[in-house]
C-alpha cells in the first residue's frame, strides 16, 4: 500500500500527545450544489478515518453560504451517500445557521478597524488587487471611519444597495505577496432566496471568512482541505485570530485525487446531467457515488481504492484500473457465479427427448463452498453465446464450438455440433448438436478432451435479460470542446440475452459473477419479467 498519510497522522498525533487538542474533531464541508463524486470520497475517508484513528469525531457541515445553485435535493443526496459509504457524522450542521454569528463577527472587525465597506465594482476590485508582479492599489474607500462603515454595512444588510454596488472587505495588506491577503472581500450582496434562510439575508459571507468561523464555532481541531486552499491558510489564521475565536482550528491541506479517464469536476458533471447527455447523476457511467453504486461498485471497494491510492501533500492521478481491481477483489468471494448468455444463438440437442428438463447441481462459488449449490436446468433447447460458435475452427487457440467439434457445456455435458440452420438473410440461427450422456459433469469421464468449456442457458427456464455494457464516458481529451460534445457514443451499449434462473427474484443492486464474463449488478430498471444487469467490470482477460 502506497501510504503517504504520515504527514497528516504525525501532525494529529503530535497535537494529541502534547495535549494541544483533547479530542480530534474534523469536518466534511461539501457545497450542496451537486452530488458527491469519487474525489469527495478521498476527503471523506481522510476526514472520518483520521478522526476515528484518535477516537475523535467528524461533523458533516453543508457549506451553503453561496445561495446560487444550492438545493435541498443535493443535501439529502449527500447525507445518503455518506451513510452508504459507511461513515456516520457526529452532527449535521449548515454553514448558513451561523449567519447571525458571522454577521456579528464582521461588525466586530469593523469596530476594530479591520474591515471596511468598499464601493469598487467587482471588476475594479480585481484591477486594484494587482497580480503576482504588481502590488495592489489601496481602495479609495479603505479609510472610511468605523462609524461610517457600521452604517453602510447595516444598509447593505437592509437591502439598500444593488448587487455588486458594495462589499465588505478585510483591511489587511494590499502589498502582501499573497494575493489572498490583499483586502479580501468578506461579504457581497446577493438577492437570491437561500434554500434554508429564504429571503432573510441579502448579504452573504465569502468562503474565506465563513469557513474558519464555522470551524471555530464547532470546535473543529483539524480542518482538512484540498491543496488549492494552501495559500488561503494565512487568511484562515487571520480570521480566527482577529475575530478572537475561542477555539483555534488548524487548516491542513492534502492533495486532490484525480483518476485517469474520469471527469470529476462538479461543473462538468452538472453540465452532462443538465444537457441530458447522461440519464441523471446516477447514470452508471458517472463517477458520482450514486452512479458508481448503481453500476455495482461497493462502498468497501471504493474505500479500499482510496486508501490504496494513499494521501500526500501533492495532487495525484491514479489509474482507473485500480478501482476495477478493488471491485473484483471485493466481489470475488461474495458473489454467486452463474451463467448468462449475451447475443444468444439457439442450440438444439437432437438426441435429447423433447419436453424433458433435467437439473444438474453446481456450486454457487467454487472457492466458497459455504455458499452452497443450486440446480441448473438442461434440456433439448439451449442458448449459447454467438461468439462461442464458428463454422470452422480458425486456429488452435479457438477453444469453443465449431462444426464437428465437441465442447463441454459448463456443469452439464459434452455436446458436438453437427449442422447449422440459416435464416433467409443467410445468418446462422440454430446449431444442431448431439450430447453424450456419459460425459455428465462430475461423473469422472475422461476418455476424450473437449475443445473447451462454454456457458449456456436452458431456453424454457432461462430468464430474459438486458445487459448494459459500458465504456469510459469521456474518451475525447480535446479540452477545448464543450464537455457535452465529448461523450463517447459507445459508452453505453445494451445487449439482449438470457440468464440462468438462479433465483426466483433478483434484488436491485444484487451482484453476480457471470462465468467467463465479468461482474454484474442488477439495475434499478430491472423487473422480474425483464431483468437488467449493469456490467461493473469484466473479469481479467486472462481468466476469460
Ligand atoms: P468545486 O470546486 O467543483 O465546487 P469541490 O470539489 O471543491 O467542488 P466541495 O463540495 O466543496 O466541492 O467539496 C467538499 C470537499 O471535498 C472539499 O474539502 C474538497 O476539497 C474535497 N474534494 C473534492 N474533490 C476532491 C478530490 N478530487 N480529491 C480530494 N478531495 C476532494
Ligand atoms: Mg469547494
């Protein structure tokens, strides 16, 4: 395991062992403006597991201080996803619940001469701020009196100005090499209804002001966040210090997780949903937790993948095959191994009595005998996969059925292909075979070797099924194009076929290994009449 988490563990351990903190308290602060994706799982694993390691606790706090785009639908979905991953927040809080306290702290800063109301427009504010090479220019409003600032700020709160007309800014250092310290905006005017506060407020605090205050109010000890906040840390500390907060949380950054072939920006995921290029946030091709779950990924596999990827102070990109390996490993000894036939070809066993069905016994998972056995139907009418039959054996590597050849039908008998039938268009529609009763699986028959083992489904008992087969959602890496134009047209293919009647009812999200094929999960659109399976991941090609 690639574990670089020590930079974080050591830091927390030091604080605990030296009595700097009594109880480790972390928080996960999602903005409720989209569904969680697998990148968030990294932050979740870090926030929850670091606290658990020291018997601490973790709050879920919705960072809902920006009313634009936030929605109760996302709040509920995020809570559900976190529980599904197996994490239990000690508390669920909302940043917006602290609006009154945040407002009072802004007044405190004004009174201390550390904040002022500024009339520069957003464009002018950006221009005055300068850049890496140019020091900022002080705002002409920087030296307003405390009394005037108090009055203007109150007017802002009372809705006396238009959006963009005024802001409240911290008075720090316009020449600071850290641009975040050049009198950052702490409050802006927005006439937008808030999902919890309604129309109560028309001034909203910026993240850089609200976040440290929220952390301090909740008694967060270690505020873990991704690396892009690195140069916001001095501002974080400035707010804690100058607001004279009782608790002094510490911000610690970690690298973001990127995955090859996986788009993880919320903005892009949202664009795909809004443009209907995917069926929703839970489209099985989406890297959202709901999408991965619907596809058939388990919480354990996702967490293992995240832990294996390790945690460091740099952003990392890991190969998506790692996640596939984790789900194979997780499902290998947990799933029934059953037979399914995609793109079916009819096989008739001409020397088997019409109207008769027999059942052969098979282990549900040959590696886990405790999983028991089941009965597999066999009769004169069967289906095999079209790709398991060719008229002629093309080369010695072809271990399937061809005219004149014999193969073993898994768990059943040897069959030999004698003749084919065609439709009017010249397609093969049926293979006429004979079986050898002496070759029954388990009978110890060893006089001949078959030309391979293939799967089958008995035609009268087999269940009709659709199989959703996926490829990467985005393969076009031309980032100049709109994301909605980059969707891989082959990313979701539907195949029809049959699956053996292994159970009377296939539960939503239930997972199986289809022998010689891959791992599949029952999709939410599945019904008992027409089963629907999502291919989670193929078996490794060497096992096929
Ligand atoms: P955006 O910047 O698109 O609005 P975000 O990814 O910052 O979104 P939040 O809802 O603010 O979304 O995320 C909650 C937490 O998850 C943040 O602390 C963020 O750092 C973390 N996070 C999000 N994506 C990743 C990632 N790919 N790797 C690690 N942490 C992540
Ligand atoms: Mg964010």
